[in-house]
């Protein structure tokens, strides 16, 4: 069993690609990692990108915010006379990936992963957060998707098998939470199509799909009660990708959220019995402050899946944790992974 490093390192532990990657390597405790993230632009996911839109000519800040909570986030409008373009929303992932590869040979460790992990925020999330609402997001979606497709295509073309792309999207599960179940079928079709088209931009790339509940200020956007929405979405995505002849990505499935313990209610995991067989699941269960609940959640998850998961990790990146807490999360994940590996091979 591997450890999945979701992305960001603890507050103060990174700041440049070398420090970020080396921190992950220094804390794996002899357990293989699924990939090696180099997230350096923001310990709060896309907040630095969101703040920097203020510097883009033609975009105007409609509401200020320090992003110290979900009601304190800035959002933008397009100024009269300006035509929004993909360049207005650029993430800069190509340049960031190049910077990471430039220092990769300096890394030290006995189990350096084969692939660097590139954070790819979903266009759906970029459009939603930059515009501030679901009503305004469609006006930004076309350019956000075009920008993302261009960066994905260039990264996959330049680095190929040396990278894995992690598509990250808290908005998917948030959309289900905000939508009555009677309308989930239509929502599922829309969401699965959008994600499938994004993955199909680089069909031969190694993909991880990171579902999430959000973790701004180490707090979730909402409290999950089950995995029904996740399974419905993943099954639909698997069906579309199969029709296209595109492999289903490995899926990082969150169970823990914020600083809360992962659920230990068997009903929470019941939907996993309906998950398409063959989907490679990474269990987002590791909560270092809740060791007993973490172990129980992992057991319930594997029981519902009818088989083992391939990796475990926190529910989200470690960028909202202290260095001590982030190190404790890794140490605990390694302990659990070693125990499960010993049990399965013993």
C-alpha cells in the first residue's frame, strides 16, 4: 500500500519546488508515494491564483476578501469593453512544472517516485470561485476550460510518462450537496461529461482524480453524510471514458474532512458496494488526530469495496496544517500502510 501525498506541504515547509518535493520525501517513512507533488504557489490551493486576477487587465474585483473563510473570498467581473480570454485565467502550470524538473536531480531519498504530480484545478472550480457564484460561472467556463486544456496538453506533450496529472475538484461534491436528489441524474450527466472531456485532452497521461470537500482554513465546505454522490458520479464518468476508450483515472476519495474524524458509520460507505469494479481507489481517510477512527474507516471502506485500496492519504493537502501536524499525518499514514501491507502479504 502506498501513501498518496495530495499536494501542498505544511505551512512554512515549502516555498520552492525543491523544498516542497524534499519535504514529502523526508516524511514517507519507507513507504512508497503515489507521486511527488511540487505545489509551490499556494498553501491554500487556488487562493494565490484568485488574488492575482486583480493584476489582470480587464478584470475588476467585484468583492474584496482575505480568503479566511468561504464567505471571505474575493471574486471578479469582466470590465465593460474587455473580452475574456484563456490568458486572463492562466495558471502557469507549464512554467511551474519546468521549474520542478530543473531541480529534480538534486532530490535525495531511497524511494523517489517515478512521476512528478502536477496539480490541475478543475475548470469548473476555477470558474465558480473567480466569478463568485454558480449563476456567473458559465460566463467564465469556456475560457477557463480552454486555458486548462492548453496547459494540460503542453505538460503531457513535454513530460509524458514523467508526470501524473491530478485533477482537483471540490465543486463536484459541492454541486451534489446543493442540488436536490431528484435532479442528480441531470447534474451527473453534466459533471461527468465535463470531467471526461478534460481527461480526454491527454488520454494517455497518468491521471488522478481528487474529489474533495474543500479545506480552506482547514474547514470543509459542508459535512458529508455518505458517498452516494461520489459513486453516482464516478460510475457515470467510468461509463463515458470506457465509451471513449480512455482509461479511468485513479480516484482519491475523501472520507475525512477538515479537522474532523472520518465517519465510522457503515451506512456512510454503503454506496461503495455499487462502485464499478476495477476503479482504483485511494482512501482519503488519514486524520492524525483520530487514529482509531481512521483505522475503522479504512476497514469499513475496504469491506464496502469488496477489496483493498491501493493507497491512503489525508482528505486534502497538508497546507493548512503546522509542520508538526503534517509530519504526524505522514507518520501515521505510513504506520497504517505498513500494517495493512503486512496483513495482506502475511
